C-alpha cells in the first residue's frame, strides 16, 4: 500500500497542530488583546495626551506595538503549517519585519529612559524640541531596519527529513535561519552584533534608571527634611506668638480702684478704660507684627492671618468699667481659661502648618508617576525577552525526527517576547490617570449607545 508524500505530510502537520493547541491559544489571546488595547493607547497619545517629548516617544512605542501585533498574525498562521511552510518570500519578509519591530521597541525604551534621566536628574537642562524628538524616533527606526535587513539573506525555508510511522522518510518545510555553509560567517557576525546591541541596550537602561531612582530617593529625603525643618520653625514661632500674647494678657492687667468722690470716680474710670484700650492696642499691634513676620517665613499669609486674628479676638483682654464705687475690680486671666485658649491656638497652628506647594508638587508627582510607569514598562519588557533569549541558546529544534520540530513548551517560551507588545497599555492604565479616564469615557459612551445605561435608569 502506497502512502503519498503529501498525504503523510498533511497527517503529520495535523498532528502537530493538535499538539500546538495551547501555543495557538496563547498566541491568539496575546494578539487579540494587544491589538485591542494598543488601539486605545495609540489614539490617546496621538489625540488626547499633551504635546511633549515623552508623548511622542510613548505614541511611537504604542504604534509600534500595534503594528507588531498585526505582524505576529504570521506566527499564528505558521503554527498551523509548521512543517508545510513553503513560501520563501513570506518567510524572509516576516523575519525582517519582526526583527525590525522588536528592535524599534527596545530602542524606543532607551529613548524614553534617556528622556526620564534628563527630566529627573537635570531638570534645568536645555529642553529638546518636538521636532528633534521626531528626528530621534526616525533615526532609531532607520538604525533598526539597517540591522534587520540581513534577514533577507539569513532567513530561508529549511528542508527537514521526517520519518513517518510507516518508516517512510519525507521532506518537510520549516521557516528558520539558513544553514548554508556560505552564510555561516554572516550568521556568526550578526549573532555577535545582536548580542552586543542588546547588551548595550540593557546596560543603558540600567544606567539611566539607576540614576533616576537614586535622584528620586534623594529628592524624597530632602523634601521630608525640609518639611520637618519648616514645621519645627513654624511651631517655634507659633509658641513665641502664643507666649507673647498670653504674657501680654496676664501682665497688662489693669487694677482700677474707685474712690467715693464723683470726680475721682469718673476720672479713674476713664483712665483705667484708656489704659486697657492702650494695652489691648499694643497687644494687637504686637500680634499683627508677629503675624506679618510669620507670613514672610511660611508663605501661608491668607489662612494663617485669618486664623491668628480669629484667635486673638477670642483672647481674654477684659477690663472692668463697673460704676459701683464701693467695689474694687481687678481683671485677671483664669488659669483654666488660659490653658484652653493656648490649646485652641496650638490647634489653629497645627491646622495651618506649612504644606507643600501645590503647583510644584503636582508637576513633581506627575513626573514621578510617569517615570515609574516607563520604568515598570522597561522591566516588564526585559522580563518578556529573557525567556526568549534563554530558549534560543538552550533549546535547539529537532530537524530529523517524527516532524515535531519543537514541543509546545518550547513554542510558547520562544514566543514570550510577544507579551511585550500587549502588556504596556495595562501598565499605563495603572499609572496614568488620564489614560484610565479616557478608557472609562469610551466605555461609558459605548455602553450608552448599546442601551446599558437604560438599565441603570430603571434601578
């Protein structure tokens, strides 16, 4: 009984497809997810994000990831025809495209790391223009494509010998790097070039982000120390103001003795009232002077002045104008009331203690959040590429066997780098509030058009 070669190859390919179902599901989920989320990320950075250098870099990275997911559809098709892939042109073209796009992604992350390094470590350095940023992106793309065009020469359809279960040897077709002897030197040279380029990229990323992290830690420590010094100085000054007010209220006590004669009684009353008014005016003037000095130090003029004036008005500056000639009135501050007023002033000072400047802190928090976001994206990308690099060195395909060139685990590990083009938008959702609000607004509009909002109305 004869078994045609094509029929046997079809049977082996179908068996491989069933074996590769977990890998097919994995690649399909990554591609669909990557296309879906990168569409929103690209639109956001193209239309909604404020124009800046980091916006251009992030837009380029998102667009590159979106195109990469479309190109990876070739890998999905390849898994269905793993030993029946006969198109040499398609094999060479998609090798070039994948090499180019993956290189772009790594180089764009270096550009982003360099921008964060400049913004955080040298905030007062000369700013680069948006036009220069676009030229940087164009230059990186040209460099990446120059490194990738070699795949036109090195990628090829490799004919492999497959032994069927009927002990028949047939030929299969596997898209990989050529094994021709005349290209051995070229392959070795470009392998060394790839190792050097990726090594330099990783070193640059580690260099930039190590300095960025160190600068952020130093800035955080300085900010805390400045805040503590400001609060200590503020409390010291506040205690001086409270002490001066309480001493003034306790020492400037006016004791008024009224004589039995009418003239002496009226004159003593008027003098005591005038003395009390003068004492109160002196105390208020000294309090105002203290407030002005404090306002110049702390720069919280409005809230502090209002709070101190309100507290001063509540101080017990009392004087007696009793017209009873038979009694002697003396105004003294009760100790319990004095403690109560002191606690009230301390509470006011604590509530109005110096805080960080909102405008500067908002910008600082935004820069810090953006830096953390791109740093996490970089770490995640490196984590996606490490299994790929390890598998390329450790795992070798079985080119002479039963047709199972690679097992399903090796297939998934060798395609771990495709996660890099799908996880970035999820990291953006966590760290970028504007992107998160943009997605929520889109989902809200979609749900409104689909009638989901009407169910909420009935509730």
